[in-house]
């Protein structure tokens, strides 16, 4: 059921993005009186799920959800309709329009995607505001939850000051900045310490994610019991779900990681614990197994629960409609710059980030397994920004390829030949097909590795 919800969110998000992207081309084409023959959501090789013709344009839904398209008369595009180009040019065709008009038609989709990302972020900030955990509020440092972070040199309790001379404002910014390698300045046991993040850190994360999923670092959390199994050695000790352990053998404890360390030193013994139950403290005697376990399951607290318990103070900003407009623009700008930077990291072979390239499976996993509108719109806005950038890349068959040729024409005064444009379109389609196969092949490869347990 969870995967169905994720796929449903993916299809809805892609449908919104594709329709509006193609609408951008369509609007500018109509403004400049250029005929649009087809307007399709998804591709329709051999047959369409739905189609209807209104005026000069056929509107439809294809069965192959790899994108969408508008077919503009007199233009060499993915349809590779060469027969039309053999006929005399018509005033309603793309090829007869001035270069600056053709440029706007080709930029229409990208402009709409950028505008859409900005509008969605504006709507999110106005409707839900912005909440985050300031890095400075982790006064007792971070909790290292994965061995890959220990290998880098981090330890539980480290207080992160900066990564590559950038002071992370939010806790979640720490890991994002670590992707690029470099120096991390932190405080450990009241001493300034420098940790060198390896250049291939991004690749290590990808390799690590194949074998296990979860957080690499997290805010330190209290030890709250989620369940006491009937088979536990402490089933009759008086421990109950939702109890918070605050003391062991007269040693005050604040976080779960402290308790795990203490239990490791008192294996096989009966100990005294003080628990907080609904604001009241109770002392109980419990048994520690020879493996240093209490035989109970403790709960992993999300950010909302940590805030409700008062473990951390979160920063929350609420925006009026007017305030949300510049804030939405700034958020869209930051996401675009961050994505461009990550694309650059992928082309740095030493970083190993190329392993993270994913297709539809990776995009599906971005969506939560429950329907959450705030998360849905955040991801959709991010995908809209990503789609805008990818489409403006100077690759033939993408909008950016057409724009490149148009700029060349406007600068030199010479229009590329139709044969050249045909061959360029074929090369571009080959590049795109290769990238699609590589990205989705990565998804399949990672899935197989998880399945066989390697």
C-alpha cells in the first residue's frame, strides 16, 4: 500500500509539471500565431489513452509516462517529422518566425517551471510557515547513528561549528554540506577539533545506502520505552511503554546513547533505574543481559515529538502573504543553486556522486509512504526547479539545445541547416536515452543488491 501511495504522488506531481511545462511552450506559440498540432501528457507511441481535437490542436494522454510534448508545426523535434519540412514554409510554422520569437517559444517551458517552483514555495511558506532545528540548539552535540560517520571521524557529542567555512544554520544543512568533502570544524570535549571529510564521501553514502537505510547523524534523543516484550527478562519489572529512563545506578542520563554506553559496562547485573512516567519519577530494579541489553525496545523520536517533549527548541517562522513572496523567491533561488552545485559534484568522478544518479525509482522514494500535502508540494516544487535546469542544458532534443542553436543564429545571422538540426536532434535523443537507461539502471542495480543482501 505504501508504494502505491508513493507512485500515486509521483504520477500526480509529474502530471502537474509536464502539463505546465508544455503549456509554457503552447502559450508562447499561440502568442506568436504558431500552430500547435499536438499537446500531450505522457508519450503515445502507437496509441493514446485519450485524445480529442479542438481547433488545430489534438489534446491527449499517452500511455508511456516518460514526459510529455507539444508538436509545433515546422519544427524539428522528437517526432522527427521530415515530411512536413519538405513542403513550402507556411506563415504559421515555427521555422518562419523571427529568431527572437522562436527563442521565447523554446524558453516557455523552462520559464513556467521556474515560476511554478517559486509560486509553490511561496504557497508553502504562507500556508505552513517554516520550521527547522537550528544547529546551535544542539548544545550537547550530534548523535552518530551509522558507522560510515565514525569512519569519517565524527563522534557522538560533537558540536558542529562549520563545514567548509560555512556555518550550517539548520541541523539538516550539515549533511548536505558534507557531500562536497573538505574540512569540518567542531568542538569535542570542549576542545576545537578539525575533521577532514574525504572527497569520495558522497559515493560512500550511496554505497552505504544500498545495504541499510536510515539517518547517518541525528539529534540526540532521550531513552523512551516503546515496548516491553513478553519474552524480555524485564517483562515483570514494572517498566512500561512511554517510560523515560533518566538515571541508572545513581548516574543521571539524558540521552539514549549514554544509556547504551553505560549498559555495556554492567553486563549481566541487576541495576537500579529511575524512570519518568507522566512527570513522576519511579525507581525500579531491572536486569541487564550478558549482551548489555535491557530486553526492551526504545522509541525513535521524530522532530515533532522532540519539540513536544521540549528536548529541543525549534525555530518557526510564519509569513503573511506579502512576506511569503520574497521568501518563496529566495527559497527557489537557494534550491536552484544547490541543485546546480550537486550536478557539478556528479561530474567530479572522484566524488563518487555519479553513483547516486537515479531514475523513476529514486524519484518515487523522495515521496513519503503516507499522503502528506506539505511534503508533496515541497517535492513538486523541487522537481519543478530541477526540470527547469535539466531542460535548459545545451543538449540537442532538450529545450536548451534548441536555445543554443537559436542564440548562435541571432549572434551570427546564420541559421543552422535543417539536415544539421535533424542529425543534432538524433544525437540528442541518443544522449537522453542513454541517460535514462543509466539512471533507471542504477535504480535496478541498487534494488538487486538490496534483494540479495550484498
